[in-house]
C-alpha cells in the first residue's frame, strides 16, 4: 500500500540523492524509540509494522538472482576471531566461546597447513590455497596463544611457537629485524607493511606475539626477536603514532607486560587469574603452578624467601582493609636448602574479602617467588584486573 511505502521511506532514510552511488542502502538513521514518537505509535506496534514490510521486501528480493558470496575462510581473520573468542571465554566464563575457538583452531592446524609448517592463506570447501603471508602466521599464532590462556592446554602454546619459528624462517629481514609480507619477491619488489589499519599489520602482530611468547616460555630467542623488531619499527611509530596504534600497544606489552586478568610469572611456570565471586563478597586469585615448580607460601618459614602476597587496589580511597585467606602450605625439603620450606604447588586459591563498603577493587597486586628443587627465580609482582 502507498502508506506503507511512504512509511518505509521515512523509517529507512530513503532519499532521492541516496547514500551509496546514487541509491539508498536501507538503514535506520534514528533509534526506533525516536521513530515511534515521530510516527505517534508505540515501539511494539512500530516493530510489527516494520517486520511485515521487511518480509514483503525479502520476498521480492528473493526473486532476483543473488550476488556471489565469498565463502573463503581467511587464515589471518580467523586468527583474530580465535583470539577474540578465547579472550571472551575467559572474560565471561563462557565455554561456548572456547568450543567455537577450538573448532576453528583445529581446522586451520589440520587442514590449512599449520601442522606441516607451510600455512595456506585460505580454506574453502575442503581445499586450502595460496601461500600464506606473514600476517597469516602472526595472527593465527596469536589466536593459539589466547586459546592456550583460556584452556591451559600446552598444545596451543607449542603450536603458536612453531608458527613463530616458521614465520622467522620465511619472512624475517635479518639485516633490519622486521618482516616482509611475502616469502618471496613479486617481480622486483618484496613488500613490507608496518602501519596498522582496520586489522593489525603483520609486524605489529609479530611484536605482540613475541611479547606473549617471551612471558610464557623459557625460549629467550622470542624476547630478542621482539626487541630487534621493536628497534626496527619504533622510529616510524613515534613519528606517526596515529598509524601505529597496535604497534605501540604491543611495544608496551613487550617492555612492561600485558594488562588484563590472566597473567604469567616465571616465563609461564605460573598462571594467575583474579575473579570476583558470584555473591560479590570475595575475590579469588587462582594460581596454577607447573609440575616441578612451586611458589613460596605466605609464610615460607625462612626470612630469605619472598612470601606469596596479594594486595587489593581500590576504586575509591578508604576501602583498603580486606581480609585475605591463604591456603595451607606444603612442607618441602629442597635440594638447595637444609630445612623444610612452606610452599604452594599445583593449583592454589587465595581468597580476599571485598570489604564492608561495597566497593569492588578493580585490581589485585600479586607477588610470588617461583622456585624449583634447584633454583629460585627473582620474585615478581603483577597487577591482575578483576574479572566480574
């Protein structure tokens, strides 16, 4: 009916000039609440009327030949998706996101060349094609690191490191320290891209990858590769910071450590997470300690050893007194000490009450010294954001 056509033109912003190449792409230029007021109706009535109009439009559109759809699954974009899903799984404590990330991660490892070390750029209809570029390696590896953080499955950290090694072998400019986009010259030219756009550049993704791997593994080469890369691209990033946003964030992570609620100490030997309890009355710091390693207890029995300790940062002043409950320690006599020491092993949970004022601390400071039977590493202090 003519009245519905006039109504649709008003709601969907249809104009003579159009909004794309002289035509109008249907959109909602105003919130439905505003439209309902202007049309002197309710949102429910407005929604019902719009649904009927859209159904008629869809019916007419279905009679026309549909445009071709690009169904290729790009390796680099899927790496970003795996990373986002894995981080969301931790932030929202949602297993469905982990399941989706695992499905995609396994697909690209098994079917797109990850397992063989010769990654492909896309996967489509059972076939992987085109040689992968450096961003494909870096971004898929970042997805695998995030999946390791979410699942604690070392398989994904190992796979991320193997992709980093393959990336170094095929794309590294050893004279400069940064990375080519392609493994070979194209004609007389082998491109490099360092500026960030809608997605991170391959170089900034590699910088973040080295920052993350260097804090999760004992492999010192990852740190040195990151420092060499930062040296190569930092000058341009400082001269044109608006084009290097992701690079600067990755540089900060390499130099000062990551922000967030999941962090690692002792080159990955200790994983720590802070999460608010469901009743919002306490914050639980969970530490997972690798086999063969431990952290000193809150009272380690000897003054020479740094105790495990947490301190709560607050959103407002005046709520710093929080009762903290530490777990019972294990007594161990270690190879470098004659007396038994009180330590934490395996998985431990430290519980801090949020206080009586109702203020939820935004961060927790976690201090620990990680040791094996033979050596003690330097004590570390990290800031954990509290997952709510």
